[in-house]
């Protein structure tokens, strides 16, 4: 991650060890914990949301999810590992930079929340994420295209503003190599970052969350999906828009309560 000037209140870990794609130039997440970190754990009924990297094999026994860790080398006394029971891939996913780059992971046992393991709210379609709204991305990925996050691999955080889809499409059509079709931002995608580059998610962050504060609740706006390099000019980060997959999530987890965009609503 590239450095951020502002401060997120906190970032507990509720994620599996991220696979391929940190925010480039980010700050370390603080030790106090009042906001969720990547990927999110929507309910105590042991479901986790993330990118398709979590479902590269049907052998779920090969996976564990690490919860409550701030650093990966020595997760610490508040961290726990839990096994995966089931992975639900989105049937519309078709590969790199495709729509529906999101999966759901069911854990073997419910998770007990603490000051270090907290849930994030899932938004219903009434929640909107306005242009220039400041949101937060977290992860243990690379600090740049050339570097790996050094040990002890402390969780990174970065504030990024929402970019509207027309502007994001315009940015991705700028400076395109001759003969190459610009990548299109699909309806279920959300852009966040900076036109000038320098700050972005990067390798090792894919599947992590983009969270925004809505009505005093942390809501997962997106799932880190793809980008062109890391923190490049005119190439902001692209996320899967969680509200676009409301029906699919609700069908798999019918008892899940979603956060409403209306004041005070759930």
C-alpha cells in the first residue's frame, strides 16, 4: 500500500491468509480494533466473503482461516485458526477481471467475536457508495509491484475514495497500449483509488474487503478484484460491488441480516 494521510480507527483481522494480489503504500493498522479487516466475516454463523482465489480447489480440508491476527509471521495470543466446511463460488465468474469475482466460505464452527475479531455489515441494494466517499482497504499484500511485505508482515491499511464508473472507464481507456482493448468496468464492479496513482491495493490483497462507514456501521462495499499493476497512474483499483450480488448471497445465507441504506435500518 502507498502511505495514507488519514487514520482508520482500527482493523482486526477476519481473513484467510491472502493469496496472489497490500495496499501499495499503506500504513500499519493500529493495535486497537473498531473496524473490520480483510476479508469480512458477515455473521457469527461462520460465513466469510472473499474473492475467487479462495475456491481454487474443491478440497476444502486444505484451507484454514486465520482470525484475530495483526501480523502473519507471529499471529499472537488473540489469533485463532478455524477450518473451512464449504466454499460457494459465484457461478457467473469466468476468470481474471471478470464479473462475479466473489466467493463465500462457510467455516466449520461459529466464531466468537472479541475486540480482535469483529463482523462487518453486508449492504442491501438500498446502500449507495457516493463518488469521493472515503473508504478503507486492508491486507497483507505487496507494498509495491517490485517488493514483498517484509516480516513480520503487519496488516496494512489505506484510505481510498470511490471513483464513479464513467470516470473509471475513462481512466482505463487513457494511455492504452496500441492494439489492446481497454478493460471495461462491468456493472457489478466498483472503482476506488487515485487517478494519479501512488496508493492502491496490490499483489496479495485480492479477496480482501473495501469497507465504508455508513450510518455509524462498517459496511463492506466491495471485494478486491483486479487492477493494472499497482498504484499506476490512471489505473485505480477495481472491486466487486457487494450489493450487485445481494440475491446470490441471500440465497446461500437466507438468515443473514443486511445493512440498510436508510438511517438506523438493518
